[in-house]
């Protein structure tokens, strides 16, 4: 997989331990029938991903702006806040 070097010379040694990025998937912008924007894509291994805005996000809340989900076989949804 492609890695992007994000090393900054002003970082401490602890900060430098996780600076490389690995490409997981390319995402494409989509719009659902209600006008909501979401992103979908596939990895080189064939895994499918969906990313959407967290509709439960509130100003000041410690919740993510976006949610990235990996598409799996049918079964109960595992969404938590």
C-alpha cells in the first residue's frame, strides 16, 4: 500500500512513531434521495467503505464529525455513538 510521509522536524520522538499513512480506499462523493452527502469506495483488497456525516454531532460534544463504516455481510448493524 502507498504510504505518505507526514514527518515534521519539530515533532517529538513519541509523535513521530505514527506519522506514516497507508491508503485504505479511494472515496467517491454521492448524494442520497434526501439530498444528504455520503462517500463510498473500495480498497484494493475489495473491502467496501461508506463514510457519512455524523447526524448526532453537536457543538462541543466529544463525538466525531464523520463516521467511516466497512460494509460487511448481512446481519445486525453495529452503530454506536
